[in-house]
């Protein structure tokens, strides 16, 4: 089980790598919130500050769970982290 931090430039790599992890947790950060969450495998989260700053709340509704920094810290502490940002 791993936590994948994903920014837009590495979206394709993240989709491929997360597909090999049946318990993947993917966090879309920065411009990664522009990526299509359905291309990722496992549970998909999006940083609420990045979603809000880019006006993408409606686009991601129901596709990725919006989380804040406290939730991100909990995920980082509880999982092996793979940084694709």
C-alpha cells in the first residue's frame, strides 16, 4: 500500500504506477487537480486548496475526495509515500 502524491506533469506515470498497487491512495496536488481522477487507480483525493484556487470544485465532485492539510498529514504518516510531483 502506498500514497502517491501526483502533480500534472507526471499524471501518466502515476496512472501506470498506481495500477500496480491494489491498495493505492492517490492525492492530486498543485496542477494535478486538472488530471482526470478516473485515470488513477485506488482511492483518489484532491487537495482542497488547489481545487479551490483553480475553480474545479464542481468538476471533481464525486470523482475525488477533497482533503485539507491535516488529512494529508495523516495519510503521509500512515502510508509509504511515492512522490510524483
